[in-house]
C-alpha cells in the first residue's frame, strides 16, 4: 500500500512519495493457516471433484465416465428425496429457531429477576455434543413420550414420532432447534442490547404499547441481526448429519435422510465417485443460495 504527499513551496509543487510495504512477518503468520486450509480443504476438494468424473469406488482402478454420475443424480429418486427433505427441514428449523430465540431474547433483556442466571441456563445446550443430545432425545421420544401419551389418552403420542414416516421430521426439527437456539439467542441479545433505551422512552411518551414498540421499533432496528441468524442457520442446517444419525438413522426407510447423510453413506458403501458428484452439486447449490441470500439482503444486513 502506498501514499502520496504533495508539498507546495514557492509556487512550485514537489511530489514526495512514501511507500509503505507489508511487513514479511505478516505473511509468515498467514502461512500456517493458509497451508492447513489448502491441505485440509482445497486439495481434497479438487481431488474429489476430479474423481466425480470417474467410476472410482474410493480405491483401486478407475475409469473416466464423464458426466455419467451427474446425469444419474437427476433421475435418482433417493437423492432427490434427500434434497427435498434437507431443504424442507432447513426452512422449518430456521423459522422455529429464530422465532423462539427472538422471543427468548426479548424476555431475557427485559427488566426481570435472575435474567443473568436464566441466560446461562438457556446457553447450556450449545455446549453439548449433537450426537449426545440426539441419543437422549431418542430415548425420550421412544419411551417417555409414548408413555405420557398413553397416560394422557393422546393416541398420536402413544407411538414414537421417530417410527412415523410422516412425523419423524418434526422430532428432528425439535431437537435441532433445541441445540441451535442458544447461539441464535446470544446474537439477538447482543442486537437488543445495542438499541438505545431513549428510543423506547420516546415511544412510550407517544403512547406506543409494548407490542407496537416490539413490531415498529425493535424488529426494524435488529433487522441486521435477523439476517445474520437466518443466513448462518440455513447454511448450518443444510449440513445436518449427527442429530439425524442419533435420532432416526435416516429412517423410517429413507424418510429423514439428508444430503450430507446420503453422501457419507455412499462413501462407506463403495459409491465414492457417485456421491462425490452429489457433493460437488451440493456445494454448487450452497454457493448459489449464499449469493442469492446476499443479493436479496444487500443494503439491509447492516448492524448499525
């Protein structure tokens, strides 16, 4: 980076250029991270895309097959079902997580007693492993909930939600939301605490009710935080894997099998090249969604 300073003396201009260069030590600090990122992500990604054009099973000999794997994906009902489930699950979970987290944040930033202790309690699920959470809720949905349903005389609760192909996704959304709400909650709390108190005082003097203040003052002022949570949440839920494995294993049948789960199962089942093509397509889809989200929210995702 360079800067130019002009000095005017006796009607004559003399240009003096001082050049500021980046210190080599900065590149030295960057090198380890760049090397790790390249070796752990970039190189494996390029190798995987290369093998997506082959018939490789992950080891041994292989032959080029061109676009055969990519063409087959679009006519594979199992893959299409996985994409449909993944996107539907992601949208539903984003809505549940953001609504619940925002309402909790409003409550935890209000003038209530023990709010600091309550914030700590609500953040606990964030630090627990997803697979552990899934196994705990698997037991609850398979044993405790059916017993409670039988005791209360609620027929649809007497059988496990995890065994119902039409309702198993609801259990996955509940468990995923339970783990994801704390992180979203912290962002909303930060946003709500950044809103000046004078704004609410002025609105109160003008006769605005609490509901009107929430809808017409709070929501517009924390819109940037809402955008951040939606983008981060949607991208994270697209990669859903561990909770699904612990809850349903992708079942009943393949009703709750996500794209990430289909890819990993394919790798383990000798379907390496085919699922690598699936992973490449999923990567492209994720990029397109990211660009679309950024274009739709440009100018509205500021935190100020």
